[in-house]
């Protein structure tokens, strides 16, 4: 995670307080990484025009012992990029 922006703002600038122990913390972080593969098991498309790769599983018919395959999901690949905004309260001891 790469910190893009971080700033601590003391609370006594807004409220009448003699203590500098309280602060509001603002931070903005950017996370980047490699690729991420994930499965979509809902809203499967029967045609081959989708952008996901088929994930096939073998099944055995218990009455005939015949092995056959069914499409149970689609595999998608995405790059990992995340922008994280955090707001918090700090108390310094």
C-alpha cells in the first residue's frame, strides 16, 4: 500500500480544548498488485461471447456410471487496484 496523502488535524482548532491529545486523521492510500482470478457462479452465459473462461467440472451419473462435464462457473481475470480513503480519530497518550 502506497500512502498518497496523510494529514493529522488537531481537534482543539475546532473545539474549545486545551489538550492536543485528540486529532482527526485523514489518509488516502493506493494499493496496486498483480492480477486476480475470480469465479462467477451467478448469471452464467451459455454462449461463448462472454469474456470469462469456462470452468468445467466432471460429474458421474450414479445410475449409468457415465462421466460428463458441466459448466459451473466462469473465470475472470482482473488487475488489482484499490484506492482507500480513511478517516479516524486519534488519542495520543
